[in-house]
């Protein structure tokens, strides 16, 4: 793949417009309020720092919307070094419903050579990437938040994710995501990590706003082992090893309240 020379100031300009106005330009001169579906500015900043710390060669994003997350991830990744052509796979089947504001933002930022946009559902695109032999080191999941969709996306991403690779998940206030990541971390060789002075470390953080929702609805495993790592409703998990479970392995993360 070709190493690209990208203009980070051009990316800065587009991100600045989105974060300051929380509005975006779309097809046909449409101007759309991005607050109903875009990540908050603080969450975008967490993703940017995580992408820089991960320094991934190939990345994946599920759910682009306004592309604020996409742009922030790219800007963070560029601080770790040059990006390669077609190294960021982004999927969003609903872009046309918001006048393609995300695609337009990517174009204005000059990121078309980096971003491979897939206008299809994750359950179509991820198996295709796996079949093509893709290897991934950083992924951001912010698509359909139902439990079965999130679990399916994690499964396919894990099959492509290198050991040491990082997955970011947004909207950790939702019980569906809390149950999904609780099951995942209780049963798979992953760990929750957080940013400390530009590095991803398996140590909790002091967060201004965790964004974990109703405490009465959180699984015990989540409350004890995962919630301390959540920052602005973003959770970062790191793959420690390939799956070596027995075919019938299951660690209860609700009734038994297991240790990780």
C-alpha cells in the first residue's frame, strides 16, 4: 500500500467546524444538526488519543454518521506516523439518510485516499473483509446497539484483530453494550484499558464523566471490572491472545459475579 502525505491542518479545519457548530453540510446544500447521532466532542477526543496510542496500520469503523469519529481517529493516527492508502474501512448503510454528510466531511478533509467506504451493514462487510484476509489493529464500534449485532461485530472483528489490537465501543450507558462487553471480557482473552499519558494501560482512570447510565441496570461484572475504565461513554478493550476455549466453555458474568 502507498504511504500518503496528508494535510493535518485540513483535517483540523473540518473537525473544528463540526465540534464548534455541531452542524454539517450535506448533499444539495443541506445543513444538518449532528447532535442526535454524532459522538460528543469529548468522546471524539478519547477516540483520537486512542488511535494515536494504538498506531494501527489498518483500522475499521462501524457506523460513520457525521464522520466526526472518523476524522478524529484519522487525526490521532496521523500523529503516530503516516497512514497508508485504503487502510481505514468504514461502513454505514444509512449515509444517504443524512444527505451523505459523513462522506462530504471526509472529502473536505482530504481523506478519500485513506478511507474505504462501504455503504452496507456490518454483517455484510465484516465477513467479506475476513474472507479477503484483512488484518486489523484498531476498530471503533458505533453501529446498531442491539446485543446480537454488537456481539456479531465483536466476533468478526476478533477474527481479524491482531493480538495487541484495540477495539473502542461507544454508548456504554446502554445495557445491551454492558452485557455484551461483560460476557466478552469474562469469556475471552481481552482486557479493558485506558489512556494514561498517551499510552493504553490496563489501569482504571479518574474520569470527568464516565457515561454508564443507570447503576441499577449494570451487570455486577461490568460495575466492578469495566466501568472504572469507561471515559465519556467510550470503552477501550485490548486483545491479549487468540481464542483457545474449549467448545463448551462459558463463564457466568451475572449470577456468579466472576473475577476477570
